[in-house]
């Protein structure tokens, strides 16, 4: 039970004839300053019923409230400011964390039902750039958060392994490529060929016709075309896996676009059976005017299917395979309209489970305020960024702690973690600029700052030789510990909010606030002073280590014990 629940219950006992519990909960406020208590109730809503001014009502109301859970209830004009009983709350909160450890904040809302998460999804034969980071790390974190509240996440890397770009690549490889060059540097060479194709096609437009012809061969199962496609795919996956290993992201399925080739006829048949396909200038569409959307183009006049046809097949396959409770697509904001159409077509087909499909959109990563583009070859390679971040972390760790034993391992955890954390601390719909120097700092609102705070707290516990005792009563009454206690108390609520909004930044912001509150506490309190509160203070430090480590885990980061 959080502080607002305690206050709402105390008020409801007195106001049940005038306000519902829900009305009271909506009226409660979090005061901006700790001087005004922990929770405030404005008496304005009672003025009409009581026929009195709110500032008259407030003191009368304060006298009637049972004050057992509060240190005091102060009246300031029309406001009742509630100061919680710090000892009772800290004792309860610390006992819960000591008992539940990393499972503090777990819930069983999901009842172990499946949640497929479509994430990362890079295009074969192109390098993984900084642009792919967001989908990968947001999706991975959402998986951990959903698991925390009882769902079974299924991470799907819906690879871009089909489409006309493979016709272009085959043409480019046959004209300007060599097996040796592709084998020595697969992704770089394939990208070079792809960029060269787009340069050459400007003066030789007939190359586009050749590319279309080769893609048609691929679709028809031509032996040479399929063999080249498979080779490009295999070489690309080897390169991708290096980066996924660095990020420590694992997938349950690599079924990409090609996997649904033989499943699209079934979609067309279903649409025909339900009389949903209409002809429009030789093409076939589904009318979505009832949803205030443009028609969904299902099949072009030349018989070629489109991206949406493939996504319909994928949605149906996932429902049949996983019987999902929710199906999550972590895909850029620019695809919002596509997902509205996708869900509307499924709805027209009579599949009400399309309501359980959620497009989790996100903004762009920019550099110098500009979007990154593959076609022109202007990309920032994710592998290079991660390696630079590791080097930067190693440099700083060497300065701070030159004798650290596993320096390389910690540098990797801190460097890679810094890049992930910087992405996830931003609200996912925001676009943000990326500067490596800002990201791998040990001060400020960064991943290394949170990790360093965790390591500092661990060293205090090690120095004290502290092991928490489930039978002990850890009670703290001081102001200094109270801000930390409140952030620990809010944790289960924080998890639920992050899950409800598919928003890892809620977790990252909690980690930053908790680290800041703990560092302030550390600076102002002699934690290891030998008095009757010492064990309670150490229990608070222990709780901080548990929550910071769990916050970092939910974001896909490590919490090193020494840094």
C-alpha cells in the first residue's frame, strides 16, 4: 500500500457520505516540497456540500481523521498536509525488500501468457547502424518488464530478408562484386555494392528493370538467385550476431519476411472468402473508409503482394502459434499509419484479437540534428559506437580504480550499458541527438552513474560485513533516509506504470532518482556510525543495491559490484 492509499483510506473513513474512494484518490496531490508533507488533500471539493469555505473545512476535517499512520497532519489554508509515519513505513518497506529481494515489485498480471515482441528487424546485407539500436533495446527491455509482471515474452527478430533490394544486390554483385570481397568483409562489401547500385542507376535506369527481373527469379525459386540470397543472409547473420552478443540480446525466433512467402496465398483466400477484396485500377484493395483510413493495397496490378500482406500473414501466424495475450511491434513512429491499416484489415476479417496488437512507436536518433540514411552510405555503425564506448569506459575506470581485477569485463558492461541506458532514459517517442562523450560519463543522468552508485553501495555493505536478517526490525525515523525509503516504496507502482505504457524510460528515471537520493544520503549521513540505527541504515543500503541492480537488469544492463 503506497502513501496515497493510506491517506485515501483515512480520509474515506471520515468522508464516505460525501466522496467516493475514487474521487478522493483523484484529488490527492504530491507536494512539491518535503516541508509540505508527503501527500496533500485540497478541501475545495467539499465547499459546496459543507456550505463553508475550504480553509474552514480543512482544520475541522483534520481533527476527525485517525492519525495512527501519520506523524502529523498540518493544515495550511485549504490544504491538509499529511506527514507519514516514517518508522512504520520504513520498517515495512525494508522488511519486504529483505524478504523478496529481486522479486520485489513482481506481479502475476500476465498469468504466464505469451507476448510476442517484434524487435530489431534489420535488413539483410546492410550493417546494423545506430538507427537499429532503439527498436532492439526498447523491445528487449519491454520483454524483461513484461516478464516481471508475469507474461512470457517471445522476442522475434523479423528480419528484412526479402524484397526488391535483393534484386538490386544480385545485379550489383554480378556486375561489380567478387566472392572474395564479400567473404572478407560481408556487410561492408554488400553495403558498398548497394550504394554503388543507387549511384549507377541514376545514369543507367535500365538497371532497375534488371533488378526487378532478378527479384522475380528469386520469388520463382531460381536456383542461382536463391543460392545468392541465402549466402547474403547467412553472411549478414554472422555479422549481426556479433552485435547482438555485445548487447546481450537473444531472440526466440528469426522468422523474417521470407518466412511468410508461402503464407500469403492463405491471406488472399481468406480476404476473398470474406468478400473484402475490391478491384481498383487493376490492383486489389480492402476498403477502410469505415475506419477513416485510406484503402489497404493488398496486391498490385502485376500480382505482387505488399508489406501489409506479409504482416497480415505474420499476425495470423503469431496468433495461431502463440495464442498471444498481446502482440507487440517495436517499430519506428513513421510506421504508425501502416499499423492502423493492418489492425483495421484484421478487424474487417473478423479477428477481434487485433485489439491486443500494439504498435510501440519511437522517435529517431539523430546526429547533429540530422537523420541517418543508408541509401547514401551516411551511417553510424553501431558496432563502432559500442567499441568506442567500451574504450572510453576503460579509460575512466583505469583512472578511478587502476587495480580493478576484471577491468575489461567491467569496461564492456559499463560502455555498452552506457549506450543502452542513454537510449532508454529518453521517453521512447522523443527524438534525441547522440554524443558519445555525454553518454559515457560517470556523473549526471547516465548509465555509468547508476552503475557506480550500485558499486559504491555494495562496497559499504562489504566493509560492514552486513547480511540482512529477515527476522530483524529495520526502522528509520530520520529525514535523510525518507526520500530513499519513498523511492523504494514506489517501486511496485513504477513497474506497473512502465508495463502499462510500454515505457522503459520509467525504469531508467527511477534508477536515476534512486541513485541521486542515495548519493545525497551517503554524503549527509555517517552510515557506519556505531549506534542503534546502524543495521537499519545498512538495510536501507542493501535495499538500494537490490533495486538499482533490478532496474539495470530490466533495461538490459549489468550492475558491476566493483568499478
